[in-house]
C-alpha cells in the first residue's frame, strides 16, 4: 500500500481537497479523504501541500512510433506505399524504450493514444497505452482504440504532389475513404448474415469501425476538411473524433450542432504549413464554451509529450477556464477514448495513475512533476 498525505488533491471529478490523503492498494485508488491513517506496512509520501492530480492523458500523438533521436530508423509511423492501409497496427511499431515515453512521465503524462501518422488516407489503428514499461503488450489500455484517417494537405502531398497518384485532390481523398467504407460495410453485412466473403485483411481491420466499436480518428485542420470528416462519418453512421481541428474556432457553431469530440493541437510552435494559418490557443476555450468535449493534444513528437500541461496552461492564458483546461488533459480525453472507467480522474477503484506537482503547471510556467505514479508504482521522482 502507498499513502499520499498532506496533499492538495484535485480529483477532476468531485470535490477538491485542500489538505487530504489518497490511499493506493494493488495499483488502484483505494480511498480519498481528509484524513486516512496509514495501514500497517504501507509506504507514505508526504506531499507537503503540493498539488496532486490524475496523470495527464494525450488523445493524439505518435510517441513510440516516431522515435526521439533516431532519424529514419526510428520513423515507424507512416507506411507510405499505399494510401489505404487500415491493416497497420500501432502496437507493432511502438518502441517502449523511446526516450519520448520517459520524458512524458517526467512531465506528468501517464497515458497516451498513439499511432500512425497522416500520410495515408487511412493509416491504421491507434492504441491507448500507459507510458511506462518494457513490453507494449503489458502497457496497453485499449487496442484498437481508433482508426486513423487523414484529410487535406498530408495525403495530397504524399501521393498527388510527390508520387503522382491518387489522391491528388480533396475529392480524391474523400472518394478513396468512401470506397473503403462501402466495401467494409458490405463485408460486414455479409459476415453478420452468415455468408463467407473472401478474406480481406484491410476489410477485416475496418470491422470495428463499421460496428461502431471504435471511431474514425480524423486528421483535419482546415474548416472544409473538418466538415468533410463530419459529412462522411454521418453518411456511414460512424463514430468519429476531429483531431487537430485547427479551424474549429471559425465553425464553432456548426461543430456544436454535430457534437463530435474535438482534439486541439499541436498549437505550440510556428505555423509550418498552409493549413495551420489559423492555429491559436484561443480555440480550446471557444470550442469549450460552444459546448463541445475538448481535449488538448501535442501530436508528439511535434510538441514533446512532456509539454502537454504547458499547452493547457497556454490555453488558460488565452481564455480557457483553468478547471476546463485540467479536464482537457485528463477526463475529457479519457471519455473520448473510452477509457474513463480506468483513468482520467482520482476516484476510488480507478487505476492509481497520480502526479504530485512542484506547482500547478497550468498556472505556473515552472510547475512540473515531482513524483509520477503509474498503476500504483512510483516511476519518476524528481
């Protein structure tokens, strides 16, 4: 057992405790209260008044697939031989020993949804993993978690501009995605009707999407691309998340009508391509006030994963309520990823993924993780 005492506990869900205790037993949160006597034989951490929160969660990144300091050898996130590759699986590329994971833990980030990049129209499945371990199979929280698809500049640039093949236009991107969805729906209907269609690896990979078990994870920056993602998701009755959503502020009223979860970022850094012309830290606040479920993302390694709390703090500085900003890097991504029963808040019975901070990182630029705990084990101590 592990007891954290004298802590300023921000559970995200439930009442804040200015001076409380949190008890961990067998990797789970066993109790939270003003006073908890340390059970016999338990270890005790005196937080000395420091802020304690759930571990932060990034809903969209490529950590472990686009490895730190490895160049071409570590770039295992885009299979750029075919614009349609739904059969690719993140877990077959994730390197648990990528330095980006250790850096994330040192930054108070304990869970991430990571997977293929956006070169392909359909790139493969993402997985939700805990960010500490040696073997990805033991780190997985949810797999598959989502099917990556991409709109706009990236697939056009990879194939039309550089390869001289489809998609050369946004029409081409949408057409390729629709063709796959039509085929996958027919394949699904044949299988559920007891027929025996010829095995197709790509269509097998799409079955969880058609069945509504996982969402399309839609890479979309420009306003028209965001709404094309919405159009196709509604056309096929699919779940979807709108990832990056750079122009979301321009169409907040339209997105509010639809209600799809939005993942905002990467916002830190320069505007490296045309689609990023309108990127701004005001976007999370605008979309939150429009009633949308907002998560803030790093797209790591575009922004190193450890700076996720800082990105939330910069959104606070641009108008997002600080409580909503904490939700945007904890419970909101957990809900959007379908893992809120395990992570995203400090509640009895949930996984003991806990961070003791030197100072509130959303209010203090120097605030950073003092102690990071994953599954009840201290994995980082400053």
